[in-house]
């Protein structure tokens, strides 16, 4: 039996939740699993539909981690466990066992200045686990710079599930929403500084001079939402930008499939940086190429000038030029075809083979 220890798990939503669900679901096809996850108010119905056991731990956050660790330590004592797979170094901090430990790293949670308390704590955990799974080459190098033992690190990119055929009603709804707007740019992400919506919108102001019917579809929510909407208003781009949030998975994917370019030229902001960017691969599955940022792990998902473009997200001219060059002569069609083909390498049924090798 293998233990999955995670703070992020469905029905809660987010990139980490999707990653841990995809990994756990695929592993469950090959091994017996037990999951220890944080409480979620809607978890019962979700948990009943899984093929593996999930134990939820609730309570005040400060005390929850101690209670959760106690439950896990007791479970390990009383059961035959092959290995523990954790979503975060903090998930392993209080686990006392000599069993094989595997910890995933993603960039943001390890990017602390050397010799700080958080840096010392993470090194105490990561340099004592058996295997560290980095989500990208970038994150691996970042971990080494932070003091993590390079010999413990393997790079395994996050996976994606095979896309389902989209409902015609949903696709027709999208076409009705977008009408004759073209070309179509899209971003699906939280609104925070490092996602760099601001530069996309500023570039859009110039792009609309060449492409009067251009539209930018922005799907998400977050702390920067009001600031982004204010900027759109200030630049008189209300006709060019469409905001969506709290929409169905089906509608999100339909909007994605009807778009031409996925744009997310991420930057580093206050030590927060994009470790990989699974959204680039999700777009690629629909034949939509991406523009990613030079800061972070986008290069693991986007091969520059083959299935997308990498640019400096801090440079407005670079963001504008990347979008414009992909729109010229419909270059996005060529990149989109290559992106879709490349996305097959990131399907969970392929990625899981890499995990099976480290579980032996």
C-alpha cells in the first residue's frame, strides 16, 4: 500500500488539486492507495465515488497539521506501507518513519532565501527524503540553489487527462458569445501579479489597431481581479476583453477550444514564480499554442518557435511582439498543430510510467 499525503485535493479546486487528483487517480489503477487529505465541506459525495480510501482531517489550521501527522504516524505503525508520496514538504515535516518518502516540489513553496527559518525547515525535510519530484527543470535548478541535494531530485512534469469530446450546445454557445470576434486570445488562471494579465491588456491596446475585432478571453478569479478590470476600463478595452469566472468545466474548455492563442507570459513577483504551467498543456490539447514567460518553467511545456513562444513578460514590447508574430500569417495554426501533438507526451497514462519507476 502507498500513502498519499496532501493538503490540496478535490473537490477543492486549483492547479495543485488537479495535479494530486490526476496522480492519485492514475496510481490507483496500479497500486492500493490510502489518501490523507484536508477536510472540504463538500468532500463526502466526491469521496464516495473514488476507488480508494480517503481520510479527511479538519479543525483549526494550526492544530490540524499535528492531528493529521498523528493519524498518519499511527496508520504507518499499524499497516504495511511501501512508500509515502507528499504534495509539499510541509506535509512530511511531522511524519516519523523510515519508510520510503517521495516529495513533490513546484517552485513557489521552496523559493525562500537561504538561512531563513523556512529555508532551514524545508532543507531539513527535503534533504532527508528518498526522492524529490520536481515539476520542471527550472524548479530543479531553483531547489539546488536553495540548498537541496541535487542527487535526490528527478524531474517529472505534471500530467493531464485525455480531453473529452465537447458538447455541441456548449460550443454553439461559445460561438454565439464570441460572434465575429477574431483573433481570439485566452488566459485561464488566477488573477495574481505573476500571471501577468496586466502586460497582456496593455499589449492589447496596440494590437486592436491592427486587429479591430480582436478579443481577449480572461477566465479566473483572484486578488488582482478588480485591478485588472480597472485597467481594462482605463484603456477603453471593454469591447475587446471578456471576463468569465465560476463557469462550468465544459464552458471553460469550449472557450479554450475556440481560441487561437493561450497567453500567459508569467514573471517572478516577490519570489513567486511559475514552476511549470499545466495550463499551457491543457490549451495544447485543443490545438491552441501558448505564449509563456522566460521566468519559470514554461520552457518544459513550450518549445520556443516550434509549438509556441517564450518571451520576457517584464518587457511590454516583447509581449506585444510575441502575440503579433504568432498572429501574422496565421502562424498560430502551425504552432497549434505541433502543440497538440506534443501534448500527448503529458497524458497521465504516459507520465505515470515515470512514477512507477521511482516507486520500485
